[in-house]
C-alpha cells in the first residue's frame, strides 16, 4: 500500500521457514542479475534463502510504497555500499533492510534516512564487553538475568547497526560512541534518542530516534530514524506488513503471480505503543496484486 502519511514507517517482515519449497524459484526470479550472483556466494542454504527472501521483500516493500509493479523497481549502491533506489526515481523515499536466518525485514518511510537491523538472540554471543567504545555507558544497575542480559546486548547491537545504516555507513570500530537516552513518559515512551554526545537532543548533529520493534521469539529488531524533522516520537505511525506465502504464490499457466500481503494487526514490543492509536496496525485487508 502506498505510504499515505508523512509520519508513517512501514515495516515489512517475513520468516524464511514460512516459504514453501516450491516458491523459492519464484522469489529468486524477483532478484536482479547482481543479486542472484551474490546469492550464489553463500555456502549455507539457510544463508542463501535469507538473502533471497530479504531482497525480494525489499523490492516488494518499495513497490507497494510507490504503488508500482515490483518489476519496475531496481536498486544500485553508493561507493560506501549503501543501497539506493535506482528506479523509479523518488528521492523522498527512504528504506533499509536486514536479514538473519530466521527473520528478514524492511523499513520504508518518507520521514528521512532510516536504518533497520535484526539479529537472533544467541546467549553465547551476548558479551557486553564488545560494546566498549561503541556505546557510551550502557545501562548499569543490578545484575540482569541471563535472558535479560542477552536481550539488552542485542538491543544495543542492533541499535548500532541500524544507526550507522541510517547515517549511510556501516558499523565500524572507528566510529564515535553512541549515547542512548530513553524517552520514558507520555506518547514518547518506548522511543530512545540516540546521539554522539551526552544528553543529546533531536536536531543536534548525529541525533536520531530509535525504537525496539516487535519481533518473533528469539529475535531482536531495532529501527533508527535520522533527521526525523523534529517530529515527536508519539506522532510517528508504525504499520506492520507481511507477505502471505500460500499456494497462490506460485507460477500458474506459465505466468508469475505475486503474494497478496495483508495488514497484520501487531505493534511494537513496548506496551505504550499498544495504547497509542497512532502506532496501531490497520485491520487485516488484502492488497491488490501488482
């Protein structure tokens, strides 16, 4: 569905395990030649499937936001490696996508540069020492449980990845440390202000908004909006969508068919978003096929 609101962020998610075996060839056909070549470089089948689904989902999400057929959408990359929309030309549209073996996601908005990252919650990889010099003074206080420590680590890790994506560069140990401040009251609850200086405010150089998003069990997903135009976090509408991979998503009579993704009624993980009607997802309604 075309983005109708200037303060809307569309968040598309899909899980590789939901795709039926016979549908991977169809999804692979949505990739351009360079993407298909890159796909062949993965040694593991699950990594290859995640890559295919992520890039097919990105093309679908951008096509729906622009109300054009997916076949009309193409991408290129800047020298930094940041993907950009090559066609159709639409400088006011921003997107970011990410993938893991269990979850792929894409965010599309007109608010400003956006970054998105997803990661599996792997307890053995959750080492807060890895964040030193990258996040300034992460949360302190009573020792968290093992599960809380894992969730906390991957919130900061996905925050780092998403923030530097939104800034147009990849994660690097050469970057300055990020300062993360929770917005703990009113409609802004559940959002964070991220900056390159202590007590940073929106509008300051490098300042951005961030939110931990709802993700399937065992996954972390974080969104970052740079240059949010002074918008109050509570005025930003997050809508969630997912394609439905049913038996209709398959070639019939030699013709390709596209998925018919409904609106999924879900909201970000924080309870405050569920109370805020601006963050509520729309009722389930099928899209028209492109």
